[in-house]
């Protein structure tokens, strides 16, 4: 059984900033209320469009929306899987 198949406390958890371009994930928790209200809530499926270490923000998609998210906020968003 791989880490992504695990259930419970051993489930792999990463921050939104850990996703690479083209990778998908499901939001586990979000410590930023404003971005949660905008659509980045627990259970939402997200896809990373642009994550460049040299840039201050990253571009993600959630549903039909696209978001430019600062790295400070992205580090507060936990992704499972």
C-alpha cells in the first residue's frame, strides 16, 4: 500500500506550495479564512498551473476558477495525497 492510499494519521500531507505544475490535490485544511471563502475550502480539488520558486505567487485552479495565491497563504493550505 502506498502513502497516497493510506487512511488516517499516516496519510501524506503537503502544503499547496509543494505541488508541481500539472499536479492535483484535495484541500485537507486551510488556515486562511479569506481564501477559504473564495473557494479554497476543505474537500475542494485543486490543480497547480504555475509554481515557480523565484515568483512570489503561484497559479492554481479550483473548479472553474483560477487563483493567483501568494506563497504566504499557500503555505497555510494543506493538501492530502
